[in-house]
C-alpha cells in the first residue's frame, strides 16, 4: 500500500512530505515519518526513537533523501529511497520486519555512480 499524500510538512519544508502514520503488527507500533521509522514501541513501551537509511559524503554532510514508495506487508514495511546530492546517486531500501517477539531493520544501498563517502548505512 502506498501512503503518499500532501502533508502538513509541505508548508514547513516547502516540498512534498507525506503525512506521518502509525503501522502496527501484534505488540509492535511504528510511526512512519517521511524517510524514518520513528517512535518504535513494543507493547506500548518505547524501544527506539528512530531509524533512517542515510549516506554521508566525505565531509560527513548528509545526502538528501526522497521517499519514492512505502509498501506495507502483513509483517513489515519497505521504504524505497532515492539518496541524491553531494555527488551521490543511490538507490536505497529501508526494510522492517516484525513478529511477536522480534523486530529487524535492514538498509540496502546501491550506488548508481561512484561516490566518496564517510558512511552509508542505517542510523538508529
């Protein structure tokens, strides 16, 4: 399911920012805010503030991220990301899977061009 809509963040940021929404599965609850999985809770208790897929250039500047698509499954979420700028052109996918006892997050990044970088990965 794709959850893009014109959101309140558009006025603040001057560009398209989807409205945040809450995804739940069993005891897990995650708020999807643009390119981050935020306020991750288990049985109502906070577990993690947020997770994002990021790339940092050679000077540790953060490459801008655009969310291309958000897909919900019964057991998780997949955010398809474009990380473009500062010399980077990256196709990324931030994935999350949950079962009643565990939650896992992955970030896959495919560089479309060479790019001098300090870090590419997920940031909890």
